[in-house]
C-alpha cells in the first residue's frame, strides 16, 4: 500500500494493522537484536517478575509499529522519525493492533506527522503498549 500526500487531510485515519505476537517472532527478534534477557525467553523468570509469561521486547512492539507505518507509506525510507512512549507490556499470543491518524501536513516538505499507537485487547478492555506517540513520514 502507498499513500499520496494529496489524498490526506488532518484527522484522517491513516492505517490500522493487526499482528499476533508469537514466541518464534520474539525469539527471532532476540537473536537479531542480541537482547537475550530471560524475561523475553523464560516463562519462569517472567512469572517471578510478576508477568503471566514471557514479555515481548518493547522494541519488537515498536518495530512492528514502524513496519506498519512503512507499509502504509509505501517504503521504509518514508519514515523520517518516530517517538514513542512504552506504556504496557505485550504477552505471547496476543494480537497487537498498530494504528495512526494524521495530525499535521506540510505540503511544502511533503511530510505528514502521525499520531501513532499500539493497542491490545486484554481482560475485556484495551491496553495501550504504545500511546501518545508520533511518526513523521515523507510521502510521494
């Protein structure tokens, strides 16, 4: 998918992408990043820390969000910057929903600033592993 700046307006719901978090993905992220913290790999260690099981890396969650933004914009090169607040953990087999909406547009620089977030349904309500965050993208 690729979006054109001319097709956007402030407040426009830009994208919403879902992804199920798996142990295999979290292990692959740990191997690629070098972050082998047992909190992300050993259920007993995670339970001892007060979690129901292993926790996905915050950067895994942010990377999934960045991938969703790049997919919407049409290229990873379009993502100029991203600033996020990590607010809640993500657990295995949860489905995270990455989304964003247009906060501002600069037609001269062909950039859009997006309000971005990651949501997960938990215990009948929404948790926000990433919220009050933003991304700037340069569009064709």
